[in-house]
């Protein structure tokens, strides 16, 4: 495949290299559409972008953003909602216009309508210019769990027990972790012009190998990225240990 692999030493370097790729696109096209992700992995990249905003004048004032996903049942103010995460880790510390930051509404009355609205909003914005992704230990991207088809769009998805377990660290107990999410689909993600996937730590090593060296299969949703022509995967040494 033509996936570009960047091997780096550790989390810090991964975060800096990723932030550079994003900053380059923001400078090239100030009114671009960013595709954003949550989880532990992109925190360092967001910190680096905040630093560049503060010290180098990197501006997001004309940018639009769309996040990959949101938990079903959590309102925007919930401490573990992805809206709260984005406010804390990025939006409150840079100059993005609040009305141009988009995250699915996990508390929408009509979730199917919310999914269709979200998909259409991405299209109306002209599509995503650059999308950042993490990867789940089971190879999921966004909340596209194993079994997600390459043609999937934004929809309500069921979280697997392993994902619920992995995300329980952010909640008081595993019982509090929502069991469903609204997530961009694989086709939505593949619609991005550029994709940057980040993986750090030994726990991701098997998923990284399956994504890059395994066959393209919905059993490993990240492997479906092999069909995209502009994917950069930034992997630190522990996550690359099985390559
Ligand atoms: C979460 C998110 C994904 C994220 C993945 C890995 O469930 N929905 O977008 O990439 O799991 O998370 P982490 O970066 O914390 O390892």
C-alpha cells in the first residue's frame, strides 16, 4: 500500500511531528476543515499546537473542525463528553470560532437524524482536509469497531466490551461508560483528503501490525485505511515493535 510510515522514538516526538503536519496545512489553507480525535493519544499533539498558537502565532481563526465521535447519552457539559475533552485540551486555548467546532450530539432526541445532519454538515463544509486518528487496541478508528464496513457513514455504534474496558479509566467505574456512540463511519473518514494516524505504546503494537501488514478487512477497521492514497502513520518505537 502507499501508507507513509514515520517511525519516531516516543510520544513527544510523535506529537511534535503530527503537530507539524497539521500546522503546515493550517498555514497553507487557513480556512481548512480539521478532523479531530479524542483519547489519550492526540493530547500531546494538541499541546504542541497550543504552544505554536501562543509562541508562533499559528492561527485557527478561520478553521472549521469536525470530531470523529461522541458518546451516546452524555450531554455536552458532562465531564467525560468528548465536547468537554475538546474544550479542555484544545478549543479553550486557541482561537477557533466556537460555532465552527462540530462534534456529534450524543444527547440528541433523534440520533439517526443527528447522524444524517452531521454527515451532511461535513459535506457542506467541503469535506475534511486533514484528519487525525488514534487507534484502538482492537484496530478501531473513531468508534468503528471490528465489523465496520468500508462504506459506513456517521451512525450509532455499539461499543465492544474491550473498548468499554479501555475507556473505563476516564470514568468512576466501568458501569458509567456509555455502551453506544455516534461515530463517523469508515467512508466518512476515507473521505478526508489527508489522514494522519498516531500510535504510541506497546499496547498498540499488534493493532499497528495488523493495520499495516495484514489484509484489508473490516475485522481490523484501521486496515481499511490502506485503500486511501494519503495516509501518514506516525508510530513510536514500542508501538512499532512488532513490525
Ligand atoms: C477511543 C476513541 C478513539 C481512540 C481510541 C484509542 O475509544 N474513540 O478515537 O483513537 O479509543 O484511545 P487512546 O488514544 O486513549 O489509546
